[in-house]
């Protein structure tokens, strides 16, 4: 699309494409490629072809007002009429996906509308003539041409679930990327300035912002969503002197158009496999291709069954629960969406229906509209208790005890335990015997843990020691993993934790932690963390404690109203705690929020840090930054803390009366 000069005239030498291009990789099914024919094109129109560029129709939708911007949803084609002849102002047009029902004046009163973007709730457009961002409801009502003001030659618009982004700049002045909250507050015209040179098109995915630089070297830039780590020449998009314009994300790829060469380029989102002429020529019958877009498809999730639970998506967009909230989302052509089911307490996930099957995660490729059903069923009430029976066998003797108490076999070898409870059995051989291992519901030579979801039966095997020898027993403790070996050989615990050695033998023990674990120390007949040597002048017991290394990670942090949510992956059971602080003008920091969450095992969870009353009052006056300390204290391990900074947006008070 052409950009305006400082005199307000349209410069037709350069094309700036402003909306999303979403094209499937070769071999993908369904989908069409749409573009606008602008400036000197005869006629001015929206064109369409197959994804690989065949079956070109350059007059798919007649758009006589110079259709600069274009965006295609799962229901409609939206385009901007930059110069609408009948009114002197620009308009936003809309048509059905088959090209019928074109309404050139769906929204009127815009001033040089250069780009259009549509999300689940609103239509946004960039008024390059009046330096503003407009917004309206999806049905075209509630038009606000000055929803955001103060932009500079705004020629591109994009939004995600938190922010609105736009490009500021022309070929003769400074340039930047602007950003605001979805409600139009928190406007920052210079959100990103480094690496920005006449931004033609801006798009975003769940991790990064991308934009084309239509001045200077022909490049595509990339930055993190918070505006940091700007890579000016992330992709070299063409030969010197060419102008990359349109830019879009689809699945694993970035696509861009070059007006001067009438081509479309493609590369992977990591910047590799660059093809500057992926389709060439793009529109041989047109005066010049403008904005480009392809079909987006709706992913719908429904819940079934007698139970309850939540289905979430990656990329984000779907958080579907019994309340029916957020169960649909549009995704660009070829996007791979993974759905994860999480049953509530008292329910179980029974499986997928529709586009997925099985009981694991569900991954769908959005080459057409997709529908998925998640079935959650209520768990049946368990019986009150089940019986655990223990029997002793072998040539030796010993005792088996339980935790919780109840089994002491020897004498008491049968006990009933509550349904669902976990019972740990410990075998203790007599001085003349060794423990040879479990049978029945357990195996190995360590402790035996059974879950009482049915009647259980366990056998403990004891063997007599050879004359003139003593038994060495290793007790593997802690929540981490590791192995204890002996010299002379015999102990490999892990699997073999009991061995008899001749009287007087000096046995050297070595502890080797598994990856993501550490050795915390010896107990019993040894101490410290170095190698352990025991003399077998009697039966000996040595404990070895391994603990997790606590390599927990933070996936993302988001401020939502009066709370901050953090997505955390932990390697083991333990407790997550959060403390957020904010800075006063004096420089002193005070508490802003607190949160905690217990985790029963390795998992990915969301912890909420709710703002206290003082922080909520401060947020009513404006946004501020919170330094968020997240600590994971694993059961039996050492705590570790990660620190992130997040901006809390202004909270608008709600009044009644």
C-alpha cells in the first residue's frame, strides 16, 4: 500500500501491505489466497487464487475506493477503501467469503484507512490521514474514529489478547512501534524504536512481534512481546532496493510480499529456509498487489459427560469450562493447535470426540473449520476400605511393618485400609537373615508401596545368611533419584540394596545422583557426602539421600485486572509461593501481591498473585511495574527463586447507582 508524503498526497512508488497473510505449506489442504489490487490497478479490486498461486481471479470483489487494507476471518472478508469517491472519506468494506454481498460502506467516516484487523470482539483500523486508530463492534455499530489518537502516519494495526500494536513513521521521519491496552489506555507511541524503519506491516504470534522495514535494507525485524531483544535484520527479505511490505504468520512460516518485484517470500519462523520468490509472479494481471490474507478457520470445543473440567489451547485462545467461556477461537491457515484437558476433582477425562480421539493431548491442524468434543465423567464413589495381606517366605526370617500402622507380620499380617490410601511396607530381616525381595503387588528389595484401590496381597522373601558373614543394607531416601554401588561388588541400589559380606570386610560405598538430582548425604553407619566405608563386624545399615535439583521454569506471566497469573512447570511435588512488590516514588518497595499453590507431583500449573488493597488503589490511578518473586520449595529438596517483572495496567473503577 502507498504511504502518505508530508504534503498529504499519495505516493504510489512504494507498496505497504498491512494485514495478515496465512498460507499453508505445500501439500496442505483447503484455503485460498486473497490480495488487493491498488493504486494503478485496473480494476481496483480484491483478488483471489489457490494457495500456490493458480486459478487467479483479479476481480473477485470490486473495490473502487483503492482497497489498501485486507483481513479475512472465518466468516467475512474485510477491506479498506482508502479514497471513497462519494464522501471524500475512507470506508471499511465487508463481503462474504464467496465474494458475494459486498458492502463498500460497512463502516464510514474513516480518514485514509490504511489497514484493518478483526478479533473476537472488535474491528480496528489505522487512520493514516487523521493519525488515529478507529474501532467498532463486529456488526459495524459503536464506531469510534478516535479510539486511540496521536499516531504518526499509522499504516498497520494488530492486536492480541492483551495489547493493540501499530506502526508509526514515514519515509522522511523517525519510526516506531506503538502499543496500548485493549481498552485504549496506556498508550506508548515509542514502545519500540530501535530497528524500526518505516514499518509497513506488523504481526505477532504467542512469542514474538515481527515487522517489515520498507525503508533502508529490505529486512524483516523481530522482538520479544515485551519489546526487548530487537533483531533488526532477522530475515533479509530481498535484493537491495526491493521493499518488503505485507507480512503474515501461518503455522510454522512467515510470508511477505514485495510490490516492486510482484513476488511473495516465505521463511520459517526461526528465520531459516528463506525463499524470497516463493510465488513469482504473484498477480500478473494486476497493477500492483496490496494487502494479503488467507482464510482463518474456527476451532470449536464442546464439553460432554457427567463430570467437569477445562480444555486449554496452545497457542492461547481457548479456555473452555462448564461456564461455556472461551470455547471458540479463529486460527490462521495451517496453524497446529494443541488442546489439553484438565479434569476437576472428582472427575476423570474420558476421551476426545470429533477431530481428535484417545485420552492424551489433542493436536489439530487448522486447514478447515474443526470441532472437538471433550468428555469428562464423574468418578464413582470408592468402597470404604480394602484388605491388605502380607505373607513371609524363604529360608530366613524377618518382620514386615506398615505405614500407616496396622501390619506387623510376624503376628499381624492382615489389615484393612481406607480406599485410595497409600500403604508403605518395610521388611526388616533378622540378624541371621537377609531380605531377598518382594512378590505379589510389589517387587525389588526397597520399601513396598501399594495403593489400596483394590484388595492387595504381598509376599516378603527372607534368606538365611551364609556362616561367618554380615548383611549390609542400603536405605535409599529422598525424592530425587540416584544409585549407590559398592567395592567389593554386590550393592547396586537402585535394584540391589542388600548384600552379605564376609566378617571384617571393609566395604566402600559410592553415591551417584541421576540427572536433575543431587546427593544430600549419608546416614546410619556413615555421614557426610564423600565416599562411605563400613567395616562388616556386624549387620550394617546405611541411608543415602538424593534430592531433586529444583529446575523449575516459568512459562509466562500475565497481569489480568487485579491479579497476576504465572504459568509454572515444576519437576516434583512441593509448594509454589509468590511475593510481588512495587516501588514508591521514594524508591522504597512495598508488598503488592501474594499467592501460593501446592503441587502433588511434576506438573504445569498456574499460580495467581492477587493485588492487595493498596496496590488496587494505586492501579486505579495508573499502571505500574511489579517485581514478582516465584519460589518453588520441593518436598525434601532445596528452594529456588525466579524473579520476573510485569506491568499491571490501570484498573477502571465500576460504579453503581
